[in-house]
């Protein structure tokens, strides 16, 4: 994602909106340490079927927004060899939690954080906000190193992102 930031007159912060049409790429802290999705053969601790079209959860235009709203979670698409179409995978960047959303509506998850439930809750919130486009989100970066993503206005709902680790 790309944001067009403007530095304030006192040079203490920069802020601006994300621009549309940019390719999606995970932030460094959203990538798994192994650089790969979670083990697709891992046994789920919980499995359930989502109501409606499961593909709309991430494929319905909310993928980048869901990534911004859920710091510390990596997301991606993974083909399932011999098992049909892709699934969307989620994993924490600092622990063993994971989730898989299959095109048939099955949600599977494992580990201490309930990523499947978290992403569904975020998607429902996104829809309740009118399914805002990526360009309705912005970013404020301060000289203290805080990176805050916000919706619609800098004082609107926001999520603190960890700065990329060197």
C-alpha cells in the first residue's frame, strides 16, 4: 500500500491518505518470520462454516483494509494442491496462531489468538462503516515513531501499527 504523506510545518508528524490502485504488500511486521503461510496441513482446533459467500470476507474489496485494521497479522492466498481452489490464510507475526478461510465457507483456526473470529469481526465492522474504500484510510507518522492508521479523519477510528523492525 502507498500513502501520500505531508509533513507538518513543525516537522513533528507526517500524515495523509492511502492512494488507490497500488498493489498490496504486507508491512514488514505483518510478514511471518518464516516468510511463508502457516502449515496448511495443521489440524484446526476449531472449524465452522461462514454464512453467505465466504469469498467476500477478503476478496470483496476489503483485503488491504482488513490488513490495516489488524496489525501483527499476515495474510495471503495459498493454492491447495490436490484440494481445489485457494484458501486465504492468516497468521500472527509473533506467535503460533493461524486461520484458513476456504472458498466453500469453512473457517479453520488454531493457536491462542482466534484469528478467524477476529477477521470476521473486522469484516463485519468494515461493512457497518459502509465498506470504505482504501482511499478513506490514512496514516499519521510521528517523530516519536508511532504509526497510526485511521479511517476518514486523523481523529477517527484508528489502529497503531508497529514500525518495521530493521
